[in-house]
C-alpha cells in the first residue's frame, strides 16, 4: 500500500501529504500536537452574484510554531525568554489563512498565554473563527486556561498587555486584517468562574 485511497489520490510517503491541490495537512514538527477545531470563509451574499471563495481560515490549537507564523526571533524575544514553556509544551491557539487555488499558507497568527507573577507560559485554545461580511477582517475566539493572560507575544503585549485573568478559564477574542494578518485587537473576558 502506497497510501492511495478510493479516490485514487496519490500520497507522498516522504512528506506524508497528498499530491493534489485540494487538501492541506497542518503540521509542525514531529512529536508536537496540532488540533483543528474549525474552518471559516467570507460569508455569501443574501442576494445577487456571489464572490468566488478564494481563501479559507483554519482555527485550532498547536504546541509548536506553524507554517506561516512569525518565527520566534521576530516575536518579542524578551517575552519568549521571560515566559518559558512549562514541563509540558504550552498550547497556543492558531488562525491560518489558506489560498484555495494553491493550498498554500498565506499567513498564520498564534495566540498563547502567560501566567502573571510567574515565568511560565499557560495554555490557549482556538475554537472558532468568523470573517466579516466585507471580508476585511477575521475574528478568532478561544479559551485561556485558568490563570492565564492571552497574548501573541508581541512587543506591544510585552510592554502594555491590558488583559488580566479574571479567575477560572476565560474567553478571548482576537481580530486580524485578512490582507496581511495584522492584529486589530486581542481581548480577554471572564468572570470569577470558568467561562466557556
């Protein structure tokens, strides 16, 4: 068996991926965890002619830096140095833009968590995404594990992170420009209990 399936899709054993133009394997390094939670795209119009769907956004969680994400040296080095991962690899939420024609990753944004007053990174999990009707912005939603503060490890968050854990598991929402993945906002909300 060379990994071919009923649809006669060719499977490249060397790269562990299909040889076609309509699937994408999301992966980082061996031994790391990637969990896909959902996919979203620009909404269709209620009336009139439809725009062609050219990109989709994949949301999930990972324990590593994914394809299309800023390399560690471009994230705030001081941030990543101060907050080291605990004994287990810290999970980060991700939002990945994929070009449907080529199945190439256009950009990836990752949201992690820090534990204030400690030097440990916490866990953040991505669960949902939505594209605005005009297609200019895409929103990522997820959870920050108990005691964590949501961050993308940027210089702005290192200098002036306005989020603070409220107690228990909190919800976060982030917004990005669809054109280049630049962050519009990242906010965290919660109560003194677990919020889901």
